[in-house]
């Protein structure tokens, strides 16, 4: 079988319809349909169930797709290892990360990295935290900047740094006056038991972001279910909305220090002082090119200096 066929049929599975897959592949739908039919005839069984609005892989189709991914990964690993031997400190690195990390972490390291390694080309894939793991396993990102916990059977990782989580509270909230909190001041924060905000509306991050689950788990531990006023995909938006008085939010101290909004909220430490661990992870089943190893080393060294 040709690699082109593997790529085309994988795209059909990804998009769920021949028309969308053909559009993404820049081929005509009849040509793609003929290619699929020819493969199914050669195999002697259908690869997709055509009974619904979307094509879903049959049992044989799932085996085909898994095999196709493995063969493509082996081919990519071979070419990457050969390139490493020939080119040395050169190559391409695709980094998966959230928009937040792209803005406040990579922006600080990339200029110096490019000067030091001009032959290494970096590409960014920005997505939500949970989606990043899918990108790494699919080979669409060489490494991802993510958070613990992560599936250690599927991923290896390096710890970059610890990040404190704090409360952002609308300045008009009674607890701010009670504790003498000053909007925008995130130094020497008083500790606030989360249960004291049980009647306060909260701003929620999207379910594909780990802060979504963090809010619910911390509130559950404090004995209540949070009232949700708005949901957003952007921590910057949640930060600004907390400052505008729309609700409280749980945010990383990294964001608060790096990007204060025009009208900042008040801040307080959370009882138990929750932190999260930032990691650089990669899929175990994927070959790690030399250029990726160089990027890992440089990012770890940079984070160690900031600690």
C-alpha cells in the first residue's frame, strides 16, 4: 500500500465525511471515493460504516487505521533519525501549548533560542490542555507544555516549574473590605477559606482546560458546588471579568503577575495553597529528534534560572 492512501484514509476517519476530507486534502470527492472503494475491494471488507451521517470505522477499519498510523510513525522516525545524523543541530520542532503558555513563557525564551540555534525551526500548535495530549500522540506535536497529572504509560515528561493558584475576587466583594485587600496587589496574600465564597458566582474555564476540573475539585473539597456565571476559554478574559465584577476566578499566579488587566480584581491565597506542576511532555511511542532534545534542554535551563 502507498503512504498516500494511508494519509487519505486517515483523513477520512478524522473528518467523518468524504466531502470534508476531500476539501482538506485538496482532491475531488469522486477521486477520494474511488481510492477508498479500491482499498476496500483489495481488503475484501468495508473500512467504514456508512449508515449514519458520519463515516465510522468498522472493526477492520479500526485495525487498518491503527496500522496506518504505526507505519507512518515508523517512516517519520526513520527519516528523522537519518536527518539527525546528517544535519546535527538542525531540524524542525513542533511545540504544543496553550495560548497562555505561548504568550507568557515561550515569548521569553524564543528570541535567544533562535539566535543560538538558527538552523532549528520552531512551530507552535496552540490548543486546550487536554487536546494537546491528543496532538502529541498523533505526531502533530513533538512535545507539549502541559500539566500534571498525565498518563505516565503514554507520556514521558520533564518538570519545568511549580505554579501557585490564587483567587481573583471582584473588588466590591465584602471579603475584600473585611481583609483590606487592594485591587491589583498580589504580594503577601491573606488566606481565604474557599467555603466563604460559596454564595459568590464563579467564572469557569472550558472543560478542555484543566482549570475547569480544578475549580470543581477545590470547591467540592470545601463542601459546596460553585455557582457558575460565565464560561470562557481564555484565562485573560476570566481575569478581566473578575476585575469587572462579574465573578470570582481561580487563576495561576503566573498570569496575574504577567498580565494585570486595566481594572484588576483583588487577590487572595487559597486555603491549602494549591499548586500545579508545569511539564514538558512527549509521547513515548514517538521518536525524539535531536532538535527536540536541544529544545528540551534549553527550556529546562531557562525555567531553572527563573525559579
